[in-house]
């Protein structure tokens, strides 16, 4: 799946074809690209499927197509790393048959703020049983999903991975963490970091309200908490610039006490 990644597609699609067996299908979900991504994928032999823009919408389209077995997800902007990520995920699936396999990989040079200061505080407060099940890269896009797991309504954007983590945890199925080499890919100036923070928070809070972990009347307080952290993340220094002051600021903000999960009823 990708949006406007025509130049990078040959590498990840090559890995997918190398990992695929005789009964496997290789789909390229084109998330509203305006470049030649769909044409490049088709020329390489992938089945091209159109989806609206948004990572979650692209994955939801793939889930609609894959009615049984496992769906393996890789990002279309993956650059050479010396390992076949989908093949490693497939090996784990065949060996352990988990509800989900997640590839644990860190991107070279990336400054992390969403995972430690948005994802972990919210998940720890609302779904603590899921907090430590997904390794050091819990928002990794490299995954294999058992289509027998009920995944619920997939969020449209970057909240996808947080949603999947919670849903697989609630299903009671095992998650296998698959160590992967350090991955390479564009940092894009951290332009996606603040939207990702908001989407991750929204996905966790939506499920918390749905599952009775969070009173809907208290939800605006939690939304405000997440928006404050996202505002700081949006103003972070560019890649390669010193980030110590930024990380100290966002860490302080992310460590604030979280709002209550229940509001006391007001006296009539």
C-alpha cells in the first residue's frame, strides 16, 4: 500500500513477490496516488486495487479483499535494508500461527515522540493489558494479520496500528514480535508526526469509549490532552537538528496526569 511512491515501489514489491508462495496473492493498494504508482505496480505484476487516501482506508480495503488466511502488510516507501521483511513475517506466521505478527524495526535517524508520549500513556491508562505485548516498535507498519480475528471498524488514518494492537489484545490471540533489521525510509521532515499523534490518540479513545473503559462525557478532556501533546510534536526541529530540548518539553507534557475516565454526576 502506498500513496505517490512510484520511484520506491520496485523494492518492496520485489520483496513481496519473493516471499509469496504459489497460493499467495500480491496486492498493491493504491491510496489515491496522483503519480504513476498504480502503473508501476501493475507493470511489476501486482494486482492493483484503488482506495481513498489514508493509511487505515488502504488497509481496510485490503482486509475486504482478504477473506481468509493471513494478510501481510508492508509500506510502499520501504528502502533496501538487507532483509526480506514479508518473508520473515511469513516464517513467523507459519511457525506460530498467531493472531498477529508485528515486525519490530526502528527507522534510522528517527526521533520518537508519538510512541512514548501519546501511545504508551493512553494505552497504559485505558488498555493496560495490551501495553507490553507489541515490542519496541508497537506502531510498526510491518504486520501479518489472521483474518479470523475480529478487527472492528478500521480507523481511516494513522491510528490503524494502535487500533489493531488493541483489537488483537482484546481477542485473546497471541501476538508474535518478529525482530527485523533497522529499516530505511524517508523521514519527510516529521510532517506526519503531529497528525499521527492525533490519529493514534483518537483510535485508542474511540475503542475506550466503545468498550466502556472511558465515559463519553469525559472524552473531550482526553481529546484536549492529546491535542496539547500533538501541538508540541508539530513544532519539533527538522531531521538532523538537535532535539534534546524538544524531547524534554514533550516528555514533560506527556507525563502530565491524565484526565479521569469517569465524571461524577452533577447534583440536580
